[in-house]
């Protein structure tokens, strides 16, 4: 079924446009279109849907549970004990809650690493979102656990192999939670099956210090990643705060994508902003992610882009990470990183688009992109289309009341007795 969106504004272009969505694509952009269904935009902004390149969707159940504490205390005393109680049903409803929030704030695709990922995949499919999903591989140096993690990873990759919305990935959690043998297996399996890899990297200074203590033969953590076979254009590395100049050059040389998570990094007190200026100068592809709701505490990509831009300006350079940069990171660059097929308002591209009502916060409208990043919010999104299917209309998403009710019940049950 074709959908015509009429009388929309497209930032960067003068005038108003009609856009025809057909066959999952942006079929035509012109002055007058009609379709099987017609949506009156009435001057709303028509934009590419946002892309979140690092999160843990089911952690929406932990939102607000353990705030304002050091990272290791947060993990060891609060998050890991809760995660040990998770069931596949918890992950299903937690992922649905995260998808609901992402849709209602304009996100059409996301990159996720967690547990019980078959249940997460079921939730994503039912919500109609696009995602790159990976099972969180953690072996802690134990051979039997590594064998079990390999089995779970293969099972999940096969589970989503035929999905039109979900791409499988490998999810070695981090260098400090996965053995060298486990990392090498992930690299080999990635190359064999042409799968992306999702990894936490250099989030804290202690992580780098501990790595150098245990691996005296390496001056740089990226040298180790290269040695085990993971440093390639298949890799998306989250955080990357405590990398040095040599590491950044290595990322660029190998085509690694970085997911910058400014809100989570500030909340967990990792010690400094990511060096966006050096990454930009080196040509590293930098995208944006929210991280999970336990360390953010929301999934609003417009808020993340604003905070990313403002945080970099603390350096004293107000031109660093401009509004245009932030907008590209959550649209075109993010979509290319996850290979979603969307990311721009162009004929022939995937119809992963949103309508946003600028309201009073977008007046007078001197620079729509600046308004989007610095003034507007995800709650200003009114419609979301993914592969040409309307998953939110006038801010309503199917089954949202049930999702909120079930996720709330699951979350409250998890914290009982903790």
C-alpha cells in the first residue's frame, strides 16, 4: 500500500513537498502526490528516522533503579545482580518498552547487545523496528563458559538469519570480560559469516590501565584488537573515551565505526569527554548511541545529539561537533554504519522517515538543523515510518498501554528482595 505525505518541509530545502512511499522506499518527492493513504503534514518537518548505534534495550526495566554511583559499584552491586534474575520474558517486555520509547522519540533502527536475544528479536519484529542485534558474549577466561557462549551465539545468528528487519552481529562484551581465545573466535566467525561485531572499548581509564598491566607486550589496546583479528570495518566500538592518538589512527586505518555515548559516559563519571576532535581529524566514522536506560536514563537521540555537541564545546572550541555534525551522526552516518538502507530523504532510499512538529520551540526557524539539535526533542515527533510502514500515527503506537503495563510489572518483580 502506498502512502502520500503531503505539504511537508524538508530541512535544507526551500518550499514544501509531497512524498510518496511505496514498496518500502521513498518513491517520489515532488509538489503533488497521492497514495492509497494520505497523511497531511501541514508544514511539519520530514526527516530521516534516527539511528541509535549502542544500547541495551531490555535495560529499560532498570531505569532509575541504581543512579548516582561509581561504575564498578553500579555494575557489581546493582546491575549484575538484577541481570542474573532476568528471564526471557523479562527481556521480551523490556525490549518492547525500549522499542516503544525509541519509536515515540523518532528512532527507527538501533544496535543492541544483551541476553536472551531470541526474545529481544521477537519483540523488535513485533514492533516493526530495524535492529542489529548481538548476543552478549562473556566467557571470563573460562573454557567451558566460552564453549557455551559460542553455542548461544551461533544459535542466535541462525534464529534471525531470515529476518527482513534484523541483522545479526557478534557481541564480545569487552576485552576485560572475553578471553583472547573468545575474541579470536568472534573475529574468525565474523569473517566467515560476514557479520558485524559490537564491542565495548576504552570506556574507563581503569580498563586501559588493567589491560596494560596484563598485556605488557602491547603499548596500545587497538594493537591487541588488531592481533586477535577484530580491528576491521566489521567492528563497531562503543565509548572509546580513553584511547590515545595512536589508537585513534588505528581505528581510522582499519575503518572501525565508533559509537559515542556522551550521556552515559557523563552519568557514570568516566573522567573526560571522548576526543571527538582527534577522531574527526583522523577520519574516524563517529556515530551516536544512548547506551541502556540504566545509565542514561532515556533513549531520546535528539537529546543525545544535543549533549554530545555541548559537551565537546567545553574544550573551549564552540565549533567542535556542530549541529550539522550531530544531525548527520544520528541520521545518515548512523544508517550507513548499521546498513539500514535509510538515512536521507532521497528517492530510492528506504522509507525510514519521521514527521516532527517544530511547535513554538522551532520559531522563528532561522536554521532548522540547529533547532532540531539544540531546541527540539523526541517528543515533538508525531509520525514514524519504517520500510514505508506507519508504526506511529499522531503519537500513537499500537499496544502501547499493554507494553507499559507488562514492562512495569516485570520491572517491579525483578527488584523484589534485592
